C-alpha cells in the first residue's frame, strides 16, 4: 500500500466514523431540556390563544373565540377528514382559513404561517387528552 | 269578479311565506276562557357588533332582522315580545341604538332583559334610557311575569378591578376569559323579588326571565348564576314556576323541584355545549336533548328564535331554527318536566345531537 493510498483509506475511515456519529451522543436530553421545550411550546400556545381571542385575523372585529370558547367544537383530533361541504379530505388549517375568510371576513393565512402554527398549537392544547379519531364527523 | 290587485297579491304571498316557514298550526288553546289564551315571542342574543362608522357585522345583523320579520308574520299574533339580552356586543351607544332600531320594527309591545354585553360598559345606563328599568314585573292574563338583571357580579370586580370601562366590558365579553366573574342577581334584587312575589297567589303561573341560567351548569362560561339557589328558594312556593333564560346560545331545559327551566336560542351564533370542552367539568342537565351540531357553511344554522305558549301555566317552547328542523320543548304534565315532543326518547335521537 502506498503512502497516498493509506492516507486516503485512513481519511475514509475517519469520515465514516464521523458520519455514524462515533464519539457523539444522540439526543440524550435532560430534564432542563424538556422544560425548555415545553416552555417553547407553551409560548406558541399563548400566541395562539392571543390570536384566537383577538380581532386581528379578520376585518370585522369578530374573533375565533366568539363561536369557539376554549377552542371547543373544533375537533382537531378528527383531522384530516372529509369535509362534506368542500367535498374533499382537508387538514384542520384549511378549516381555520375557511373561518378566517367567512365569519371573520379576513384573508387566509399561508399554511405554514407561524400564526397558523400558533392557532393549531392552541387548539391542540385545549383538546389535550382526547384520543385521535381521524375522519370522524 | 275583479282581478286581484297587486296589494292583495302581495298580502297573500306574505301569508303563504309565513305559513310555510312557521309552525303556526301547533298553537293549541287550553284555557276554559278563550279570552285568556295568549302566546308571546322570544328573541335573544343578537350581539349587534359595531365595526366603525355606519358598519356593523353583517352576519349578526341578519339574524336579528330575520327574527323580527318572522315574528311580525305570526298568526295568531303574539301578545308581546321578549328580548332576552345581549342586544349589543360591547355595550356601545352605536350598537344599542342600531339594535333598538331593529327591535322597533316589531309590531308588538316589547319587554327587554339585560345581558352582560349590554351592561358592563356603562353599567346599563344607556340601555336603561332606551328600554327602562333593569328589573320589573308585570301581570298579563293571569300570569305573573318577572324580569331580573342576573348578570351583576361582585362589586370589587365591577368597580375596582379595571382601569377603564372599556376594558371591563372587554374582559366580561370574552365568554371563556378567566378574568371574568360569575353572574349574580344580588341581594338587593332578591329582596325586591321577595317583596314582589309576596303579593302573588302561589297558584298563579309564574314566569321569570333572566339572561343567565338561574341554575348552575358550567361556571367557566358563566352558564351559571352564583346565587341561583337563593333565587330558586324564592320561586319554590309557586306551583307553576318557570324560568326562561338566554346567554347560552343553545337548547337547554331542566326541572328542579317545581321549577321548569328553558333556554332560548341566539339570533347571532351558536355556542358549543360545555361537554365539548375537553378540560371542563360541567353539569348539563341530563334532561336536555341537545340541538343539532351546527353546520358553519349555513351561517344562520343553529340560531333562531322562539314562539312560546303558556296556556297550561307551563312553558311550551317552539324553536324556529333557521336552516334546521324546528323543535318543541313542552312541559309534560304526566312526567312533571319539560320534554322535547319528538326527541326525548333516546331511541329517537339522531347523530347530529351527539356533541363531543
């Protein structure tokens, strides 16, 4: 084996060890990490609750919470589901946009808008503990 | 024979439209003295909401306009109309004036009940200018009627907690707002009620109108009156005591001892039943067969107004439900409680009545 070949072989081994994460520890998290992530999530839930109860999503002063106190009657555990009025299977965020456009007379959010994520985070939090029931009407 | 003129034609068309939309044939007269028979209409929770300038939320306007128009078409004519509170959304002059203008189109004497959305901006001052006292009683054809302001709360909350009247109104307007405060009739009004009822024969049918339920259902959304037990104690001596309340935007009914409870629908929008809030501990009366789950694609679905007859001294509540099958909840003398005439038997209940 030439010097050059052995160098290349050595580098390849080192690279493969690096790629397989040798010497590093995968996602070994601490209680402090969990607390931080929960805090991050709750801050988005809070943002969602603020949007839910504020008139800023629409143009006529109406807020989501006017018809859906505590996000009740939104049934996030049933989505995606067939929405008979639209004639297809939709995600919860599409129904949220429908509400923003109709009763709130507003403009729909982009489906990955961080406000949309916040609204979904809030709706899910209010529905915590309920078993998934995809497709249920 | 002359050809029908345009006015006659329109009159006929109007009657036809009314006959097809309203369950008018359901009215049964039961008193021996026919002159004493009467009915009245009940409209509630219009939540007229001001956007700015001359603009109001169209959806809520339409609900009240429709209820008023249909009530005016009733045959036989109701003796009077009750408006059950929450005429406004945030208690402003603009909202109360706009609502009062719509109610003024009713062809009948109208009595009003105070709602929290009417009250907490100026503590009912402007409302009282438009509609009169916040609690009162009247007698009509052998029935004693009482109207209460049941949306008062602790003085600390009302007078000390909020820097501005506007903020106080906003805090109370959020149904699920944890900064809210429980509704109550209060000692002063209970004293008045006690005195008012003293002079009434205990066999006289009694109808009490309040905005909040005079029973405890779910505190988190103020489907609740803090001193409900004390008020019920005052109604207990009456053989035929009935309470009719708004606020809940849904069909509820219950029987506690000799007191029958009936809620009325909103003209603005429906509210979820408390059991559909997964984190709630609540006590929806077991007797209640819920209204159908709302179809949001029909904006008037799960809203409506009521046509009530009290010919038995008890309430027979006929719900005119826009975009849905009408329902009747009437006192059943055989069982001694209000029952839905069609759906009370669990075997006859339908999937849309399941709320989760």
